[in-house]
């Protein structure tokens, strides 16, 4: 098996394990700390954004560049969606 395939399988397994444990953490945050489902969804999206943005800033900075057209589309999506 090529090395890039093994790495891909490894990353899929890690992602599945993390996905499977999310319910445990969110149940604890909801039951023990009284956080609402909306708060948990916001925290999940915010933490994901910080991690992905940081990883892209360190490894693939070119993917963070936005064109004027894409900014317009993002604004429209934010207003409508």
C-alpha cells in the first residue's frame, strides 16, 4: 500500500473516532454545565473555524485569499442563508 493511502486511511479512522466521541462531550457539557444546544453548536463551529483557519494559515496560505466576487457571494449568503 502506498504511503499516501495509508496516511489517508489513518486520517479517516482518527476522524471517525473523534466524531464518535463528540456525543459524550456534548452530553456532558449540556447536562453538567447547562449549555443549550444552540450554544454547543456555536462553540463547535467556532472551534472548528479556529483550527481550520490556523492550519491553513500555517500550511496553505494561498487558500485563504478571497476574490472580490467571492466576498460578494459570502455577504449575500450571510444575508439570505
